[in-house]
C-alpha cells in the first residue's frame, strides 16, 4: 500500500511561484499572509468564509475532568476554543467526483476475463 501524498506549505509556495511567476520570497509572503490572516481572524473569534471552498470558525469546548494516562490521576482540563473547518457543498462534490472518477478509471483499466482474447 502506498503512502498518500501530503501537500505542504512549501508545496503551496512553489505552486504560487509557478503560476504567478513571482520570486520565491514574494510567493512565500503571499502564502504566509493568507495563513496569518486566517489565524488572526480565528483568534479574534471571527468566521472566515471562502466561497466555493468552505468556512473556518472556532468552537468552544467545555471544561472536563480528564485522567493522566501515566499515573491515572484526575486532571482538570479547562474550557478552550478549537478551530473548525466546514467544507462547502462545491468542495464536497468536487472531492467525491474526483474519487469516483479515479476509482472508475482504476476498475475500467483492468480487463475482465470476458475481454481477454484466447489463442
């Protein structure tokens, strides 16, 4: 089984550099600015909506009593905000249509026993 590919920040910077034909430092600034803007907005409690892609917002997690797995001692876990991403319908449809096309392409390229020619 092959390991799935991971798209990294460096890959995004390289893609911006390739498409825009800007210098690497300028492409890096663009990607960093986008990420920093998203992070700052989430820290301020704002919702970020990117049409056709999805929305980012924070959710409040309530405090709870947890356990230290090593000692078994009870530990109070304070309430906290967590980032949450909700994909748009368009993104979901696109991802699912790509998976369907990829799996259909994989199965159609394998000849069935009735397709095989016998001498």
